[in-house]
C-alpha cells in the first residue's frame, strides 16, 4: 500500500443505508462481499433523533452472501448513541 495515496483515491463505497425516519427495529445493508478489499472504513451519519431514541451499530462477518455463519466482529461496535446525550451531531 502506498502511503502517499489520498484516502479518497483508494476508497470505494461498498454499501449504504439511505437516510430514513426509522421506527424501532433493525436496518441493515445486507451482506457485502469484502474479499477484494484490504481494509474497511464504516461511516455512520445520524440526523435528528426524537426524544428517547437510540442508535446501535456493529460490523459482522459471514462466510457467504446469504449470511451463513454470521457473527459479530470483536471490537467493531459503537457505543450506543442517545438522543438525550446530544451526541448525534
């Protein structure tokens, strides 16, 4: 890997979850093949949150595109975002 290459020059968007007003439940990108990538950068953008709402996020791995053998990747989860904490900006 060349350290002189800018982040934006070596980055590809593999999956997104478009902004949406979401009630209680789970939203996922689905399974994304990562075999051709050396590293991953996950960005989480959270807009205005209603009172009492929370956001959790984590990365998981599986053995195929249907999610077989899915498991959490150790250390790849965020600290829960709380609307009351004002940490959603």
